């Protein structure tokens, strides 16, 4: 029984590691995209400021405004994708489910886990 318990605990730790690694990767990807959206948003403000600053000569203002719109689109796409990635982070749901079954397994009542 000690060997079985040791094997069970090792398997649970391995499952938890795998799930948390996957969740951490998704969180990192989402966080990176949100950081990219922040940088792109900063460029929007920068180029809108340049557009306003250079607003008197029409040619310079329009070119700066076009660059700002491009950065606004980039920021929007990164923000939406980053938010989507962060929403997909689930933690370790399978580990939590299987850990709940350990007490019944220790009592020799493994069938109660299937109900």
C-alpha cells in the first residue's frame, strides 16, 4: 500500500506540474500580448501627438495620423488576443479532480469515485 500511495502522489505531482506549466505558458503569452498592446497604445498617443503638433502643414499631419491608426489596429488586435489567452488559463483542473479521489482510494473505496 505504501508503494501504491507513493506512486499515486508522484503521479499527482507530475500531473500538477504539467497542468501548471501549460497554464503558465498561456498566462505568459497573454501577458506578453497585453504588454505589446500597451507599447502599441503608447505609439498611438505618440503619433497622435505628432499629428496634432504637425497639424498645420496638411501633408505631415495626415502621414502621422495614418501611422497612428495602424498602431491603433495593432494595439486592438494584441489586446483582444491577449485577453483571450488569459481567459483560457484554467490552472490545474484535472489535478484538483484527481486529488479529491485520494481519500476514497486510501479507504479502499475506489468505486465511490465513479459515482
